[in-house]
C-alpha cells in the first residue's frame, strides 16, 4: 500500500470511527477525531493539523488541490461515517461537518480547494463551532 493510500485509509478511519459512549455521541466523536493530545480541548492548532491530514489524505494526485472528484470521494467517506449514527446525531454531526465541504472552502470560486484555502478555513470553522467564544472547543460548545 502506498503512503498516500495509507494516509487516505487513516483519514477515512478518523472520519468514520464509531464514537465511544458519552453524553453526546457527536461531541464524543468530534473530540476523538480532533483532540490530538486527548486533553478534552480542541485548539486552533489541532484543527489546522487535522485539516492538513485530511487534505493530504484526499489529494489523490498530490497536486496541492482537492478537485471536484477528490472532494466527491471525501464527501462519500464523510457521509458513510455520518450514516452510522442515529438520525438525531447525524443532524448535529452534519452541522459540524459542513465546515469541511467544497462550497465552504473554495474561497476563490475556482471549483477546487487548495491546501492553503483548506487550512485557512480552520479559524472560521472553529469560530462557527465555538458556541461560548472562548477560542477553544470543549463540551460547552456541544449542547445536547
């Protein structure tokens, strides 16, 4: 298996891994996927790192862009992961996952997303999720 395929498999697993029991499955799932040091807090640095990993995993031709075909694969993997949850949890997860979509990240409107666009979208995505506005993501940002 090539390094790129291995990275794609790892990214897919991190997008679709089932959540461990918690007050909110969507909270637990989000923290599992994005809290790099497992301290219960997701920082902007962790968001950027996670987005970078996902970008490289789905940039199949390694050209520095996620084109429509690569994004279709990314969406398919994300949708498959979301489908594993209850209908109620799917709604919550889709609200969060919306920040990873092509329309949200194609800031120059050219139909593809560069690595810079994807990483630069980190702060806006985090701000949209950060309900209490404290600059970090914790359980307070995921009300039941």
